[in-house]
């Protein structure tokens, strides 16, 4: 009997690894400002540039380590075919953690880098003024100022406050007053940074999408923005781009997994028979056996794929379909949630079996 079945599933491990891989690539953005700090440090305040560099490196390393841990957990999820032993039995929690890490990367590579850029720009513009300030007397701030400064956890803001303390025109002002001046200058500096660097940042994000092999339609969709301020537009296009790149990474992994599973069933796949149909935004893959049986897969960006087995006698296709589905779950962590039959008809020599698989994705 020939029939069509819709199968809903969760691919926890695939989704988690895809999010983490995109986040890891985006973390490399901090390398540019670290280089800028190194290039500028000889003419700036060693105290603040050293702290700024150390803070950026530490934050990035903490995130990288957490990403590594989550990826290791996702490997275990794939081996078990379920996330029941991970995160207290909540199969989605590991993906939630991955999304949280992605948000931290976005915050670090957009907002915090803007803060540091504003600080460096401020120091570079006023380095002559600094040389004529308390630095000439090798001034050291008192314990009261030091204790207040230690309460500031934002390293960029610390730098701005320290800079205001060095300015001889601020002698006699309280820590609170210096902090207010510093916050205002940092905000203005950040706004100016986003205004000046907006087009460059847009180009960099677009380059990320092209490197991820996204098609022009998808790239243009990501560039369609609702936000009005420069900062929010940059955050929005980065968020859109990240979602699209994660979706593409999931699809690429799905193509590879389907290829691995179908080859275990004795099918051969010529690379010429793996094609991207841009007009439908889907990858089509055809696999064949020596006996004439073949399987066709359509893998889409929205987290679903449809397959068709053909050229079988009677129910013989089940000898390939059932092991194929079992491998998806047992080896790759594709957890089948629901099956629904759509249609059926009597067996023929060229029996066709259709199945559609939907990925349940978390709201981005």
C-alpha cells in the first residue's frame, strides 16, 4: 500500500550545534577591537587599555567555554536520540541555553564593543589633553575614589570615569558627578560610533550571510528593517542574519544526515544529484540503488523535509523507510513527535511513499 505521512519532530542536537557554531564565528568580531587596542595602547593610558583588553578577552573566553560545553551536551543528546538525561529532562532547555549564549554574543559584539570603541575614540582625540593633565605629575587617585571605581563593573564606563578624573578641569568634583559626566560622554560616543560605522557594520553582517551561502532573496529579507535608530537597526539586521544563518546551518546538517542515513540503506548519491533550487529555496537530493529503487528528498530552509521512495515491489520500501527513520532518531537525535497519514492507495510496482518532516523550532 502506498501512503503519505506527515511526521513532526524535534532535532535538538542539530539545532543546538547550529546556533553554537554561528555564535562562535560571530565572537571573532572582538579580534578587530583587540587589535585596535594593541595598536593604540602605546599612545594611550596603559591602565585602561590593559583592563579593557583583559575584560574583552575574559568575556569572550567564558562564552566560548560555555558554547563548548553545550556542544558536548548536544553530542550526548544525538547519541541517545533524546534529551531526557540533559537539563533535568527538559528536551528544549539545551536549545534555550544555546539561544541565551547567542544573545550574549550579540550583546558583546554590538553593544559592548560600541562602548569600548567610544572609549578608545575619546582617549585618542584627547591624548594631548591627557598628557597635560594629572598624568604629568604621575597622579594616583585616593582610596575613596578607588573604592568607588571598583563598584563599576562596566569596564568601558570605568575608563570614561577614570578619564574624567584625570581632567584637571574636574578637580574637586565628587565621584557621582564624574560618573554622570562619564555616562553622558559614553552615550554620546556610542551614538556617534553607530552613526559613523553603520554602513560598515551593515556590510560586515551582509558579508557574514554571503559566507554562509545564503541566497539573495534571504539576504534582502534580513536587510528589511523596522527599527528607526542606528543602534536598533544594527541589532535588528544582526538578529535577522543570525536567524537565517542558523536556519541554513540546520538545513546543511540535515542534508548531511539524510545523506549518511540513506547511504547506510545501500543507496548511492551522485553529488550532481544534490541541487539547490533557489526559486523554491530548497535542496533536492536523489539517491538510487542498483536494483532501480530510488529516494528523493526535498530539504527546505523552514525546518522541514519531504521524502519519496519509489520503484519498490509491494511493501518492500518499508525495509528501507523504517531503518532510515530509526537511524534519524537513534544516531542523530531526531525525536519523532507525531505521525499523521494523509492518503493511501493500492500497491503497484512503482509504489511511492511520501513523508514530510517538520522541525519544531523555538521562537527566536
